[in-house]
């Protein structure tokens, strides 16, 4: 747990390399935290996404979640597939589950913000992007989307 706290703190470092190493380390941890078999399931699902087999990837991650219901990254990857399919409502739901399990998952906060943006729920999207920024303050993409949301609110 101390390692996770350090990685999360390192995301706030002024040193770019430190932030990058922490980001990579967190993603690696999140993908492997449910064990080797679960990590393999994530990799297999990502391969399906990479090959644009999105419907198969969706079913793959649903099955992974049945086996590992408390595996935040499986929920996050399912959210990604829903997003890629344009199913933003289900993607938001999957992000919410991932965030209940792991409230520090900046990727799920960002992904939820993207979906809320596409659903024209701009005020909620801003809050999601701000949550991502609290964890990963140098992720400029969140600032850009906050600005886009603000522009759509005016």
C-alpha cells in the first residue's frame, strides 16, 4: 500500500520522468492487482480491442468481471469498450463501478468525463475531469476538456 501512495504522490511531481514512471507503474499495478490469470484476461481483452473486435471484447470483459467482480481494471476496460462502441451510458456505469473499487483511477475518471461530454452532460463531465486532475494534475487533456465543456455551457 505504501508503494501505491508513493506512486500517487509522484503523479504530482514537477519532474516529468517521475510522473511518467508513476503513471506506468500504476497502470501496471492496476492490470495485475487481481493476479496473473486476471492480468492475462486484461491482455487478451486489450488484444481484441486492438484488433477492433469490440463486441467480442465486450463479452470477454463481462466474463472477466463475472470471475473477478472486484477487479477495477476489468470494469475500466469494459467501460473503454462501451465508449468505443458509442454506448456512453453503459460506459459511465462501468466507470462508476471501477471508481467505487478504486477511487484513485484517473483513467476511469477521465473516461467517465469523456462519456459525459459526449452525452452533453457538461457540468458532470467537468466534475469528472476535475477529479482526474486532483489525482494526475499534469494531465493537460483534462484541462482541455474542462475548457470545451465550459464553452458548451456558455
